[in-house]
C-alpha cells in the first residue's frame, strides 16, 4: 500500500493529518509507510496534481476526490459525514478509503460465539483442551508464533499481562504456522522459546491448523477473550501501538479482561488484529 500525504507548509493542518492517518491505519490493522511530500511552488502543485493541503492519496487515489478544484498552493476544506466543513477528512472517511484499497479481512468470530474445543499438545509435554481451563472465569486464547516481529514486540507485554492476572485468567498461546515454511516456528523451537522467556502460560502446537481455521484466525498475534460461559466478548489486538510500548493509549486486551472480571461487558469488543499472517500449508 502506498500512502502519500502532500502538504503546503503554510497550512497548519498537515501534522494533525499525519496523526489521523496513523490512527486510521492502527484501527484497520494495517501497517504501511506514509510518504510526506512537501509542495512549495506552483510548478510542484501542478506536477503533483495538488489541490490543497493536506492532500491524501492511497495507491494514487484521493481519499475524498474533489475534481473541480484547481492545482494551487492553498489550504484545503473537506466535508464530514454530517455536512460540516473541516480542514481534515474525518477518521471514518480515512478508514473507508483504506478498506477500499486494502481488502477487509473476515472477522474471526462474531461476538457472543462459543469457543471451539480442541486437543493440542503443549511444549510441556501435556495435551490441553478447553476443560483444562474451566476453573478460570476468563479465558484468553491467542494465536502466536516464534518468528513474527509483531509477536516479538508484544511478547514481554503479554507475559506481563499473564502474570498480572495469574490465578484469575487463563492465557493460552497457540502456534498454527506451517514450520516447513518457517522452521523457526517448529515445535522444538516453540519449546526453546517458551523456556528462554519463561512463558507463564501453555504454548500449544496446532499442527493440522484445524484450530486456527475453526476460529477463522488470520494473524499473529490475534487475541480472543471468552467469559465464564466461554462466549466470545473481545477479539483483536492487545493495544494500539505495537512498536512503542511507552506510547500506548488504549490497552484493549487489559480493558476487556478487567471488564469481564467485574462482570461487565467490554466497552470495545473488536479491534482488527495487527500482525503477520498465519502461514498456511499449501
């Protein structure tokens, strides 16, 4: 995906536009670079078909086309869904533009759907199923692996979270990747990583990939949170910043867990997962 933000430095809205694009990308679970293009002259405006600052294009297409506007050095006015003029496009407009360019992924499970049972081997030599976690009021199943940079970035945060809720919440990691494509995700390497990082949760191997298909999982990491009746109450990502833990503003997974432990419904039930794709067998 190619995202371009064209701006005229005399207009003050381009910095906020950049933040808005990043917010839209995060909410849609898309990782893409944003190219900043500074427009200083009328010749540059004509060369880049620049109709005002900011101009935002996704794979060459305007997020809100205004074909009647001339190419010029000026600030831009967008129209929001309620008809209000604004110096920036709405977050809804940006997200819709991203979805039109980037195929929307199938939501893994409808909220309220019951958890599927499984029989999977763990790195500790035991075989696990849902009944092994029946004593916990909250179950967090998450699809995991060894090689994915998103998993590595989130690893310490997940370990910390599992330790924080130890005794009250069951955390269960499942690796469904095809190790013939990614040898780093083999069962032997799962055992090594779990031991090195001292995982405080079972790490299971879905060799046939049947569990990932049942849950319609697509990413690593991808989190599914179930209540005491084992109905799905939250699905998606851990938080809103996989790269910079100190810049996290929304802790979706922790908030969902706390809500369920307080017999409440999570305020946010689905945020598209961000991560590597599951490596399916051919």
